[in-house]
């Protein structure tokens, strides 16, 4: 792959406290937080806060770049 990543999993969760628990649960099935790299379109808000609080590396990417 030459240092490039690939999509491991993609899903949608509700933007609620229960949805954030679902998000963290699903991500924990993929790998440990220290091993995950998550891309996100918006660099602020509930999703971003939840991921960072759980120790995940989060990379904001503007949708026009992809």
C-alpha cells in the first residue's frame, strides 16, 4: 500500500449519547483505540469529542479533498 490507508469499516450512528456508545462499541471491535485512525469531516462536536476522549487518533478531512 505504500503508506496509504484503506477503509476498514464504514457505518452511520445516531448523533445522541446512545449513538456515541454504539460508535465506540463498533470501533472497539475493529481494533484498540491506540491502533485506530479515524477520519471525520467535521473537526468539532459530539462525535469528535467522543472519539478524542476515548483516545482515538482523529484526522479531520474536508469532503472536497477526498
